[in-house]
C-alpha cells in the first residue's frame, strides 16, 4: 500500500515529543519525510534514524541536517524501505503512515522490538493495542505504546479467548 507524504504539523510534533519525554537511546522514524520528527527527537538527545523511500525527501532531510549543523550520528537518513529492515536495535519508534498499514506494521513491531521499546503513532492508532498515553486531539493526536504492556495485553486476550472466559 502506498503511503503519501504528509508532514507532521508543529502541534503533532510537540505531541510526539511529549510522549517521548525522558526516553533515551535510539529512535527510528518509519517514513521520515523531510526529517522533522527526527530533528525534534535528536534535539532531545535521542540517536535517530529516518527511513524514507522517497529519495528526494531523504536528500532534502540530509541537506537540512547539514544546514542545521546536526552532529553526525545523531540524525541519519536512510533511503530504504523500512519493511525490509529489522528494527530490533531501536527502543523508540515513531510512525505517521496510514490506517491500512497499522495492523500489519503492528505484527512486524511485535516480532522485532524489545519489551522496553516505546512506539508513538501519529493520527492513526494501532487498532488492537492498548495505549499507555495519548497527547492532543483530532488530526494532531498521537498515542504511545509500550511493547511489554502491549504483549502482556495480547497474551491475556489470547488466554481469555482460548479458555472461553
Ligand atoms: C505521512 S508521511 C510522514 C513524514 C514524517 N514522518 C513526518 O511526520 O513529517 C509518510 C512518509 O512515509 C514514507 N514511506 C511510506 N512507505 C515507506 C516505506 N515502506 N519505507 C520508507 N518510507 C516510506 C512516505 O514516502 C512519506 O514520506
């Protein structure tokens, strides 16, 4: 499924950053566009990578990183399809994609991310995951999911269904 480019608004970016407050380590933005979420997260001290399939947007993000003087290693832009990338090295993930991909993306993240990872979804929540926190409303709303809690909830649901409770 094609996901069009639509940049995060300032409010949406702030909502994402509120949900990442206090987080450390590595972050990946899946479909990083012009890099705005990556720049906000790297300014907060996270080591960030943006995957972007549109090479014009990747080039634009790299130029913007250079113009801003972003230190090498704190914001990296990769011109690749994130579906083909293993995400197990990341403990923070941001996504602003489309409703039709959230279910299948959830399966990939469940397979690859560590329990301590936090996923922040913009505008389109994961349909069957319990969220730990949410910020904003309407088109700018964002949801945070903690992978350990998501796995616990899904296992409990499976158990309850299997027992017919
Ligand atoms: C809605 S935009 C969000 C851009 C940016 N994250 C932001 O918040 O401003 C989604 C981006 O995902 C990119 N994208 C879609 N599918 C992708 C894929 N499989 N691999 C890498 N990038 C992808 C699109 O090209 C588009 O730039």
